[in-house]
C-alpha cells in the first residue's frame, strides 16, 4: 500500500460507509495506451520529480539545467539563430521567475511593515 | 574507452564483430536528449504560467500586459523549438543504437511516448482556449491591433514548432515509426496469430 493510499484510507470520519476509489493521475479516463507506459515512467526517464517545490527549489532547477545547457551549447552543431532562441528562452524563464521573487519579496516586506 | 550499446547484436547464430561505440559520443547524446528535455519542461512550465497570466490580462482588458505576455510566449515557443533541435543534436546511428532502445522494453514499458508529457498537454489545451478567446475578441473588435499582431506572431511560432517536430522525427525515424505504433502493431500481429492483444489504435506523437 502506498503512502497516498494509506492517507486516503485514513481519512475520517465517514463511519466505514465509503471506500476509496481509483482515479487516473492525469485526470482522464484511461485509454488503450494507459497502463502500458505512463506519465510517471516518462517523468522517471527524463528525471523529472513532481512535488510541490517552493520558488527556491524551482529556481535551483532552472539554474542547474541552464548551467548544463550553457556549458554544452558552444559544442553543438546548432545555428547561431537556434542558440540565440535557446538563450532568449532561458532569459524569459529567469525573468518570469524573478518577477515571482519580487512579488514574494514585496508581499513579505508589506507583511513585515 | 569504448563500450557496447544496447543495439549491438550479432545476427542469430553468428558470432559477429563487436561494434565499437564512441563513449564520448554516447554520453553527449544521452546528456543532450535528457537535459534538452528538462529545459523543454522548464519552458513549458513558464509557458503554462504565462498562459494563465495572459488569460487574466485578456479578461481584464489589460492590452499592453497581454501583448507583453504573448510576446514572451512567442520567445518561449521559439526556444522550445530550438531546444528540441539541441536535444536531438547527435547522429541517427546513435539514436538507433542508444536512445531509441533506452525508451523501449526491457528498459521501459511498451508504448512510451511524448503524449505522456503532462506539461505539454496542459500547454496545448491552454493555448487552444487562449486562441479561441483572442479570435472572439478580434471578431468583436474589442482588442486593439497590437494584440492581434502579437497573437499572429505567436501562432507563427507554433507553426514553426510543428514543422520542426516533423523534421526531428524524419531525421531519426525516416519511416515515421513511433514506439507506440510499434507496440500496437506487435499487438495486432499477436491477435492475428490468435494470442490475446491490446486494442489496436495508436496516437501519432512519439518523443
């Protein structure tokens, strides 16, 4: 029994009237491919961990991946345009993340005042 | 240093020479394939965030903010396109010997596919909704021309992405055989031989 199942079974009080049901993790009715491979297997293959990361953990992931890309980009056969597009994308990801940091920081400052 | 790859097999009944695989080339391919996909997921997550923001700006009629959102989404779409080229920046031979087998049994379950990418599915759905709403506003004449122009740039980026996906698939799998389709073909063949099989249908998207 998984931790999630234990938690579902442990929810009270429903006086034993209700049994847990199984729902698809992707929120859709299983089709012919479901149950063969799965989103969890996809995530495992590409080393994607799904939880509820805070802004710091998300930012660390951005830095780790972008550091790896920056170290390898000059060794690729990609065109200058492709490299520029990748770097511009990295910039927007970091820009959007910084805006969230500023928002969080602003909220904390207002709370502290 | 050299190593054997999962794809190096001698013909049945023959000893066959070992194929020497360049370890550095293999490492580079694995790194680019997986790190490139991780970057793709960062882009997708940022896109999903901006798509939610864009929807809110549209609902509020904040046109300059909506235009900025659409332009950032366009940059991310083009980045995703180039990132897929980065992820596949290695030879077809390495794909056949190393990468493709790594996504198939015994390493993974049959039917492994790009359709299992959750962020991509979410992004496509949010994109469809945003496009429909933008179109309605354009028809009603409520959105300014700058929004329509930013939207047009974004759809062009999406079109470039789809064309690139076709090129990447054609580079590695010239006959367009996806792992998912392979799985269902094998199931059909089992059925033809009288063995139990999964239903025969397939989705086209491969990783």
